[in-house]
């Protein structure tokens, strides 16, 4: 005999949670409102559990609130699903949006099985992902600091004659600049101080990220990914901490789709039109893979840092990485020679690189795994 499930949809905000409850056999949702506080949530969950004849299932949209609400509900003994907001079915002509209406719509879609669940990370996985994203945010902050320094130099007609900015010679040139006004010198020194602070914080986070990559459960798989050209510790850890287990993707195309690297499609009848990549899913990994893809401009080779990263790694993953080098280099220049922009070619290479990464993260072939 099947259990009678009570479905609960929640629309969360910073201050309040709107709740819609569908008890078994009912077609009208019971609506409630509560403060977004741990004690209020606990009382609401306990009350619904008492009123429900059997099992209770909760759901809410993924957002800035994270997964704390899900963990609290599961500790209280009920299921909770975090839903992908971009995949919630919507009525095209509906122009009215309120929190109560969203909760009501969510619970009916939940009961109908039309919602897509987001894979919820554990607290440890979420902490590792937070470290990776904090490092990425500091990279953007450093870029803004550098832009402020360059803007100040441009306004005062200081032009560097070297070939590349932010190198050792460039920093020595900055240190030797003489400003006509003491106030200008103070402003310039403050800009450089802010830049130095961001760079030091960035170094510290990267050291911590490297330390984390040498610990379980990341040590082995990070080593596998670093066998690929263009993937160092930071990129490998971004992939691992954002994907949360490649085994949840049944095929390489599923991973490519999750990363938003597949072409959009608009088809009707016999007409088929494909456009730019969808850019849905995880932007952090997609950006890293596109950056890594530019390394495949150069012919396949194993030298320097790549050779060092491959030391002690299994032959089967090195073989996958070597096939990737050869194929992706040919792929890049075939697209460029056909008239594609190099940036478009890099995105296409990133899509195929995601496929090679999926293959590598599947682990050793069955015959080798049985001999380990």
C-alpha cells in the first residue's frame, strides 16, 4: 500500500517564508506564513507532521538562502527537495508574481512531479566550494584594483613602455614614479596598497586550496585532472568542488549540458535552427574550461609544469589526457581555418574538454580497477 504523502511548497525570502500545504486527497492548498527563523521553521514542520496522516515532503527554490533550510527539515525527519528555479514550468501569459502565489504553484508542481531537483552538497562540500569561489571573487577584486591603478596613470599621462603589465619590471616602474603633488602620491600609494592586500589574500587562499587538494576526497581526482594541459590545481579544484561527483551524469553530453556548453536549439516542424551555447548551469566551471581551452592552440607536447604534474599519475589517465591534447589542438585550428573566431573555437574545445574530463573522472577501466 502506497503512503499518503503531504506535499509542502515554500517560497523563502530573507524575512519570511510563505508555505502552501496539500494534504492527501485535497485540491485546495492550506496557506501559512512564518518568520524565516530556525525556531519558527521547527514549529511549522512539527505541526505539519502532526496533521499529516503519513509522510511529509517539502520543497523550495534554490537561492541565496542555500541549503540550511533543507538540512534543518531533514534533521526533523522529513524529506526536502531543493528545486532548480530556471527549470520550473511557468505560464507564458502570467504577469502576476507574489510569494504566496509562488508557494501555491510550487506545491502543485511538486505533487505532479514536474520539478527538477538540485543536487545538494554536504556541509564539507559546500565549504570546499566556498573556498574556491572566495578565491575566484578575489581574482575579480584584484582586476578592479588593477583597473583603478591604470586609470589613475592614464589620467596623469604615465605610460609604460614595456610589453606587458603587472610583471616584475612593471611593478618596479610603478614604484619609481614621482608625482608632482603630495596628494596625488597619497592616492596612488593607497591604490597600490589595496592591490597588494588583495594579492596577499589571494596567495593565502590559493595556498589553502592547494592544501585541500592534497586531502581526501580530492587528492586522487585532482591529480588525474592535472594531467590535462591547461588544468592546474585551481582549475581542478573548481571542477571537483562545483560538480559534486561526476557519477551523477550518465554521459559526457549530460555534463556538457549542465555546464551550458551545448548549442541552443529552436526547432519546429522540419526547420531546425541551432544558436549560441545555452550558458545555463554552472558558470564557474564553464569559465575555467574556456580559459583552459586556449592552451590547446599549441601543438601537443609534455614539458615543464605539465610533465611535473603527471609524475606518479596512472598511465590510463595520462593516455586520456594525451588523446585530448591531440584531438583538441586539431579541433581548434580546424575551426579557426574554417573562419570561426578564436573565441568561438575555444568554447567548442571547452565543450569537448568537458567530455574528456568526464571520461577521466569515471576512474580506471574495469580491467585495471579489478587488478588494483
